[in-house]
């Protein structure tokens, strides 16, 4: 959410900066927009990434396996194979 606010602020400063006539103010607003862009990128890429492999790891508790039996990739592949015959 923080990065969304930073990128929204970036768009605001870039947009409002183009409305001023003095070049110095336009450059300052552009510089603020660039700083916000770099800050937003830095924060966005420093956040932890989830590659989606956690649900396939065997560390899930036994009751989870009992509840979701037949919903794994092998079971889905078997159902698709039997449906196409």
C-alpha cells in the first residue's frame, strides 16, 4: 500500500509540475517525482517475494492433507486424463 501511495504522489507531482510556467518550479516538481519513483521502486523490490511454492512443500500438517485429499496436481491430472478418454 505504501508503494501505491508513493506512485500516486509521483503522478500528482509530475502532472501538477507541468502546469507551472517558471522552469525552476517545473524542474523541482520533476525532481520530486523522480525521487518518489526511485523510492517506490526501491521499496517495491525490497519486499519479500512469494514464488508460490509454499503450498507444495511437504511441511503441511496431516489434517490439511486429509481435508484437501484429491485436490493436488496429481489428482487433477488424473481426473483430466480420465475425462479425456
